[in-house]
C-alpha cells in the first residue's frame, strides 16, 4: 500500500474544512468563505470526473441488479466460541488501498491475494425489517422484528446502565414516516423499547429497565422473525448477564424494513428524515443541513402555529406574525411558498393562512436549495410538515387548554387497527381554538378535523388516505402599526401595542376554509425495488369582507391614509400535486447505489374579484371608528393558472463504506396564464424552463462523524414582460455548503455545524431606460454559519438549540443601494429550549422547561429606512406526567418584554405577544 498517498487523501479532505475554519477566524464577516468555496469547487469537479470515468467503465453492467443470497447458499457455521459476524464496518480512508489511481480500480478485485472478504461483503445482502411488535407476556414483554423470510444475521449484545443493547448487523431500517420505533413503558419494570439505525447497515435494539437492566432471551420464530423475550429484573430477581454474543440459529434471518407502530415519540433527537432525498435516510448521510422538530417539542412548548415551532430551527418570521400567515425566511431568503405536506407541495396562491399544528407529527427543514427534488422553490430552504399517521396499537388521547386572552382549546387524537389482522389502520384527530388577542377588537376561531386510513393490500402493497378540513375565522389584524410611533420616535408620543387601525364593524370577519385530500400508493417489486405514487389536492376558499390597509402616514405623523379592497365574491385557490417515483438499490462492481427516478406535475387555479372604494383616513393617536366607505373607482376581477412539470433523478453512491457521493438533477417546464378584467378582459401567458443540479460528498472518518460538502441550485419562475416584450428568465439560486455532523452519546444527541454561501440572480430591478418596466439583473447573496444541537444529554434531560450568523446583502440593483441588508433577516439568531422530567422515584413525572429565544436587529424594509431592534424572549413550562395523566403550565414571554415580531412595510410593524400563560390537562391510554 502506498501509505503516502493514503495520508494525502485524508489530509486533503481535512484541509477543505480547515480552509473554512481559517477563513472564518481571519474575517468575522465571512469574506473568506467565497475563496474557500472556490477551492471546494475543484473537489466537486474531480468527483464529477471520477464518476464519469466509473460510469463509462460500468456501462455494460448498468441495470444488472446484484444477486440476492438465498437460503440455499452456503453460510459459515456459528458457535458460541467461534462466530463469524455479519458486519459492515465504516473504514477509514487510511485502511483502503490507493483508491484514486484509476476509476476502474474501484470495480476490480483487491490486489492483495491473501485478503479474505468479510461474509457480508462476499455473499450476504443488507436486509430490511417490515414491522416491529411489542407484545405482553406472563414474564414481561416480547419484542418481535417481523420479517418475510430468513437470512442469517449476527447479534452482538452488551449492557449500558439499565439498558440491554443488541446490535443486529447487516440490517437496515426504511421507515415510512421517517421515525424510529419507540414504545414508552410497555410493561411494569420496562421504561422503554427503542429500535433505531446505528448506520446504514446496523440495527440497534435498546431495552431500558426502570430500576435495572432487564433479562433478555433470544428466540427463533420461523413465522414472524427475530424475537427478544424481555423480563424485568425486578420480577425475576436475576442479575443481568454481562456483555455477550448470542449466536442466532439459521431461522433467525429477517428481511428488514421498519414501520412506526407505536404512539407518538417522546424524544427530541430524530435520526432519519425524508425531506433530503425523498426517501427515508439518516440525516447524517445527507450533504445539507436538516432540522427535525419532533412532536414532543411542539407539545412541550404548547406551540399553536408552525412558525412558533420553527423558531427552534433558527427560521425567521416573514412579513406577518405566525398567527396570521406562514411566511418565513431561511438563511436570509424568503421561503413563504416552500412548504410541503407529507412531501407534497402546497401552493397557497396568496392565501397563506397559518397552518393548524394539531395534526402535525413533526416538522422537517431542509436548508438551502431543494429544486432538484421539489421543483420551483426559493433559495433559502424548504419545510416539510409531517401529519399524524395511522397506528397499529390502540391509542386514545384528549386534552383541554385554557389561557390568557380568553383562550380555550379542546382537542382529541385517537388511532389503532380497524381489522383484527391489523391490515387496516386509522388515525383521527380534531381541535377547536377560540382566542382574543392583545390587539383591540381581534378575535379568532379555528376548527379542524383530520383523518388518515391505511390498508396493507398485501405484503408488498400499501395504500394510505389522508384528509383534513379547517375553518379559520378571524377579524383581520393585517395592518399592524406605523414604524413612526413604534420603532421610530413620533413627536405625538408612542403607540400602544393594543392599538387597532382598521374598522371593526366593516371588516369582520374573514372566514377561510381549507380542505386537503391526498393518497399515497406504495408497491415493492422486490427487496430492492419499489414504486410510490401520490396525489394531493388543497381547496381553499376565503369569504372576505373589505380589507382596510395602511398606505401612508401624513407629515403630521398622526393621520394615516388607508386603502380598501372590497371583495365581490370569494377568493378561490385550488392547488394540486401529483408525483410518481421509483426507488432502487443495486450494485455496479463494488459500488452500492440508491437510485430514485421520478416525475411530478403540480398546478394551481386562482380567482378573485374586488372593487376599490375610497377610504377615510384615521388618527392613529385618537382613532374614531365607524366612518363609512366612499364610492368605488371600479370593479375588477382576475385569476391565474400556474403549472409545473418536472422530471428528476438522484443517485446516492457508496464509493466506500465511509465515503458517499450524491448526484441529482431535475428539469422543469413551468407556465403561468393570467387574466384580468380592468375593465376589459386581457390575458397573458408566460413559460420558462430550468435545470437544477445537486452534487454532494459525505465522508465519515469514524462512525459518529460526517464531514460533507455540497453544491446545489434552485429556480423560481417570474411573471411579466420587459420593455422589449420579452418574458423574464426564472430567478436562479446557487449554494455552496460544507459542514460537520455528529451523533453523540450513543446516538441520543446530534450536532450540526455548517458554513454556506448563497447567491440569488435574475432578481427584478428597475429598468434605467424605462422606469415603468423591470429588468432581471438584480442580485443578492447570503453567507453564514450555523450550529444546531438536538437530543438527550442525560436521562430525562432534553435540549434543542440553534445559533446562526447570516450576512444577507444586496449585491447588484438599479433601485436599492448595493450593500443594503435584506429586510427581516437577522444577522444573529439563537435559541435554546431544554426540559427535564424526573425519570424515577417518588417525584417521577415532575418536570420543567426553559427557553431563550434571541433575534438580532433586522431591517424593516429593503431600503433599510428603519430597524427592528433585537430582543431576548424567555419561555418556561412546568410538567406533571404520570401514567395516563399529562398536565402542563406554559409561560410565554415570562418577563413581559416589549419586542417587535416582524414588519411588512414602513406603515405595518407588528408587536410581539406579551406575557401569556396556558394550562393544559391531558389524558391518554
């Protein structure tokens, strides 16, 4: 072996990350990041050339799937003394032969003729679990890893504290919902049962006793799979056996694919997510930052809107508060239309009302461009809302919350099997919210009911149906307050947060109804190949009274001019998304591939009609309500049809067990047809095309650590015509990113550190030759650093924390000064939420939570004419959870600070919520 070349390979990879650390240290404003990223691009091109060479070499064998091992193939015998383990260890680069001498080398037999391949590398495939069952027995419980047939596996056993840990080699989890299996207190003396991946080729079972490590026996079940009999030590009086290895019999040979069957998770760290690859994948194997906010965090904080939960992931609020609309900024760029539900795109079309969180199981955030998988999407990132899915075990829960501003919220959540064979499962949940606000005259009512039904048609085919209906009734608080008198001084005084500048009798109410219907059909052709087809329809209708919007504050700094939009019928927005995707695993020589190929078609229809009556001004310091509206200047109506057809492919290539390459590409055809009648009918059509690539590299020097680098692009179509009557090219986004991911404390705690450089081009700006038109030459860029920590530090002590530094600026424009900061994007943002619940003893179930949320200064508009000051908000909670009882007392803005949440314009600034308290009483069984 050429050890010098090995050291050079290791040093080169480490040096890439050292460049970034050095540049960051030398310049706190990250000016050196772009230099380092240029150096990183050299590595990308080398990887592309290497891949091209490999593809050329293996073209004759592409499509030939590696043969699976059957029970007729010879397997080495196992004994308690001399056992051949089926392992798939992550190797260091220094353990490899010179890998980059030629691309063809990767497909050749090792030169060392005395080398004996491990059995897993030679004949044994990675196998998949189809179900996990936890059944009660007369001794305790049994944990069954259900498998359709038998393939020989090896089990390595050890004890850690009160936990029995079994590592099952050569096994893989593929979770439908993106979560590991967890069963909390399944029997007396057993605290928890967890089944989770260690890496892509090892499955770990952890059984934790309440007072001591339980006694576990391994059994053979030819009809079900691998069975672990668990007896609590307190019942048997036995002492646990020290770390040992249990040789399974040949019938203990499962095929492994995991499906969540337990009630909702209780942990903070979620190791897998589907948003990064459109397949359930460990987040450590994805070359971009992925944040997962689990249901337990949402519950502990008593979040009512997804914007409240997203603060834990360093996501900034957009132009409206989270209680009004779902508008967000990620890495400094607007991500308002980048919201998915169960992997399907939501087109709101201007009706971005806040999504009800009562049907949300978890929220996933992919930071950076996502167009390679999801089509047109903003540069900053994309958000995937995972809804509650059917359960195999009966589950019943109800809660009632009461709090500040006359807030009440009852809810229920039930699920379980419909048929005795558990082939048909259901989930049903609903909630009602009624609340006033610190703003005068504001009141909201929300109703939601959501259901899901799944049917295992046979062992290879599954159909899942989802639906929800929501009615959101509120009187509008869209206008906020002027900057002069809130964040800026006003000679007439300071405006109170409660001031309402609309017309209570004229605007009440706005009623929005939204119906969501979807299905997902999954079919597995073999152990390695499957297809998925899914469809979603979101039908939104807004029945609206006139909206009074602020337009200009007069020179006296107290008279506010207002405009009115009087709707002459409902605003209608109907969006649809349909996609089909094939997923396959195969080998070409020594390379393992996970390939996805798919197509997606999404479209939306929008229609509205309105008039523009004249509107009386209002004195912001002495408002007089009830003045009538004047005559209208005319009646208008309009509509749009937007559609997007995309085809995409992605290949995750395992070059070595610790080196993975991700290649992806997508091509989209987008169109927009709009019509308006002002007063005559006119119609215009626009179309655009875009190619979106992604290249990523993940290197794992040791199992818990992943170093990664990636390049990706995004696109968003633009409407309108230039002065030359030409349609505009789409906005294009480009991102370079490097980072480190770590799984610590036996995978209970995860940490992410990332550096990134994003550039947005083709932004519309004023045409200097004709100010009535625009030209697509504007440019913005954002550079930054991010750090995230999530998981369990000690038994009962959970944490989710984030820090982000962002430098988002205008770099090219004809109307906005170059160098201006992008509005609403804080340069510094941090969050910390931690909870501790006493796990045992007389005080078991008593706990508390504490949260600190820091948001730095933000510019209120792109002209940087005013600034929203920084703030630190403190939240807290007290818990008591024992048996089926679940109570909580949540405090938001504990010290009642005055802060500003967001702003839309210079006349529309929103105060943040004052001190609020909420008490929740829950029961589940």
